[in-house]
C-alpha cells in the first residue's frame, strides 16, 4: 500500500455529493463491493477539515469528517478489516482504502 502499487477493486468518488447522498453512495458501494467479492475499495472523500456545527455540515470536508463514523455504525462495520490512508497517486489524504474481510 505504501508504494501505491495496490489496485483498488472499486472506487467510490464522493465529490459533489451532499452528506445524505454521500452516505447512500458509500452504503450502496459497499453492497456492490461485497457482491463482487472486492477486497480493496478506494473512497475519495476529500481532505478532512474542521467543521463548525453552525455551518450545518455543509462546509468543505464535511463528508470526510463523517466517513469513519458512518462506517463504524453501518451494517458494513463487521466486513471492514482495515481503513488506511490512500497513497498519493490514489488521492493521498483526500482518500482512504477500505480493506474488506474475506467471506468466511
């Protein structure tokens, strides 16, 4: 992963989404990834930035700030083996690799 040689099985780009549509996209994308037995999902969500609650989570970085909480509380939490920062060629700090557990 550190060398950037990993090839994601599926890429989910959340740019341009609202919080609601981003959540729906990540959940549907993980359903799709599980159906195709994917092991590595690249999620492009942008860089995390501090979000003031007064902004109603609409400022840049809001999706990235929520992403880990969404994953931890989702029906997919048990299928995610690891979350890693993406290599610079896959988006660096603006993206994450989700390593999915093998089906057992």
